[in-house]
C-alpha cells in the first residue's frame, strides 16, 4: 500500500502546467525547460534545496492556479498508484493583499477535493507554517486553518537557519484546539533533541524527516517509548545533505529501536523520486523485506490524519 504522509504541493507542480502558465505570468521559459528548472542537480544542503523548491512559487500567484495545481497533484499521485496522499503547503508564502490566507487554503482544498473525486483516491490537506515567518504570521495562519477543512498543521522551512520552536507555540496551540493533527519538520538539519522539542512544545505526534534522531541513543529510545512517528523521505534527505548516501539512511536504525516509520516523497519534482521510488529505496538499498513493509503500511494508516471512515476503509484493505 502506498500511503504518502510527507509531500509538498510546491514540489508537485507539473512542468507542462508550468510551461502553459508561464506566459500568462510573464515568466521567461528556462533555457532547458521547466522540468530542468525544478530538478536538483546534485546533493547540497537544506538552504539550496529549498531555493530550488521556490522555483515553483510564481505559479501560486492566483487562486485558480492554486486550485489547478492541487487537483493535478492529487490526480498524479493516484495515477502513480498511491492509496492516500497528505499534501502540505505554505499558504503564507502565497497570500498577499489580494489573496488572504483563508482564500489560499480554500483554493487548495477545492482542488484537492476535485482531484479525489476524479481519481477515487482520498487525500488530506496539511497547512504548513514556516520557520522564517514571525509568530504573528503563523498564529494568523493557524486561525485561518482552524475549521477550514484541512487535516493537519506543520512547521516547515530552513531548520539550519531558524531552529527555534518556542516562538511558534501559540500557533500550534490554536491548531491543536481546532483538532488538527500536528507534525513538524525536525532533526532534518538540527540535532536529535529537536524531536523532543517538537513533541513537547508543539504537540507533534509525527516528525518530518528526523534524520538526526539516531545521533542520540537516549532521544531515539524516548521517541520509540512515546510512540512518535517519523516521516522518512530518503532521497530528499540525500539531496539536503542530511545523510551522506541514500544507502546510509537511518530508517533501519529507527525501526530497530522501535520507532514507527512512515513514508513520504517530499518534493518529487525536485528529487525525481515519487513514493513508489522511495518504497523501492527501502527494499533495494535499505534491505526491507515483507514484514518491515507490512509494518510500514500499518504505521502509515495509524499515523495519517484521517477521518474515521477513511481509516477504517484503508485498514480493511490491509486486513484483506
């Protein structure tokens, strides 16, 4: 089963859609086309990686294109064989005086809903606050997300440059009070202790990437005991420099320590690897067999920010 719990809308823009929309936005065609413009050339660091993701931002300037890109992202995931997609995005990056936070969120939700209806694949929207935005901006974002039809709230962005979490506590308190699932990018560029901070300060039940969790045995054991889920994206972690090689990804160490691991493809247009590719990495490069994959599938359904009936349906398929 392909349960995608860590994927960014900004990293799923079709190059063909970008080419079609570019002229209307007054954007010149890149010399080697939009696919090449989106794609990373080589591993670097998180700052370089995020700059490449930002190449898609101009296409989020209008509500109609936001809706279209979200619909296409869901349809593409379903066409690739995925069974459930949680799609996260940063509304504050795309809002301005003409498009408020609530309007941006609503447009993405409409597009995702249309994609799910067309494809038959369930999906859920996760609103991502960004580390470099101030506390007031992220608090306003949490208030806009509450009751907006999204399923989760996240903190994303450049952990190496903006490591503090305490400034975002009020925003996450609002999100939790609204019943949203909480996840947080942590220990991707920061230390293992960032996982504890995300859980204790923000109320996260899931950690995005968490590659450095294994650097501190006591924190790794703590995460297992607390039932923290880690959303692993091996190929992305190689491109961000979080790991030296894909074959050295710490997912097996996490699993052996009792941490429940789930899977995501992060920004597949940038890395060239979708969820099926990431699952293949687990098998071919990290040595996962059928029992480990079965545990991954079960953890994915358990960790997802799902409506009860959707969760029951996916669990029934697993049991079948």
